[in-house]
C-alpha cells in the first residue's frame, strides 16, 4: 500500500509564471495594503491626510478585480452549483454550460463596446489629485473583457471536446 498522496488535477501546484494576471494582481494587492496602511497612519496618527492614496487605491481595486476575473476565467473556476451535474445527464449539463457561455460572451461583448465608448468619452479627463488619465484606469475594463472572452471560448471548446471524447468512448 502506497502512502503517496494523489493530488487531483485541479489542485496541483501551479507555476505562477504561467498566470501573469495573478502575479500582477498579487503585486497590486500588496501595493493596495501598503497604501491603505499609509492612508490610515497619515489620517489618524499623523495630522496630514494624503488625498492621492484614495485615488490610487480605487484604481488598484479596479485593476485587481478585473485581473482576478481573468484568472478565474482562464482556469474556468467560477463558482458553480453542482446540483445540475447530479440531476442532469452530461449532455444536458454541456448544453446548459454552452448556453451560459454564449450569454456570457454576449455580455462581455457589450462590456467591450461600452468600455471603448466610455474611453472615448473620458479621454480628456484626469483624476484630481494625481492627474492620471481616467483612460489609464478604465482601459482595463474592455481589455480584460476581451481576454476573458478568449478564455471563455477556449474553455467552451475544451468542454465540448471532452464531451465528444466521452461520447466516442461510450459508443
């Protein structure tokens, strides 16, 4: 009897260099924590509050959130209710996931179009304290949506191929 632990495929240690969006999101999280600490210290301990830390932390939260969404989409690890898998056949689950993927693709397309429109509308605006262009902050929305759409399609194709191979094995 072997005492080796079998690690499920989805729980294997990952090479962080293969997930650059996670690395950047973690760096942003660290910067966010440092800035929040600086903001608390300067506001409540020292009598010199810094206004620019709020702007920068807000921008970092936007970027971190969308980079995290890319990471979740890349690994196809969204929160799911597994009840469908228990009460439906594999074919019906694939059809339902395909429908969700299609609707998600439509939503991501709308976000990309709305994001590009918003960027054109705000191209001249800058943040008050730092003077950073709002386009720099908000450009992550359409860009991340494009990347998420690519991973969405790749994951859907992978699921479809897996279903086809299971069907071929059953025949």
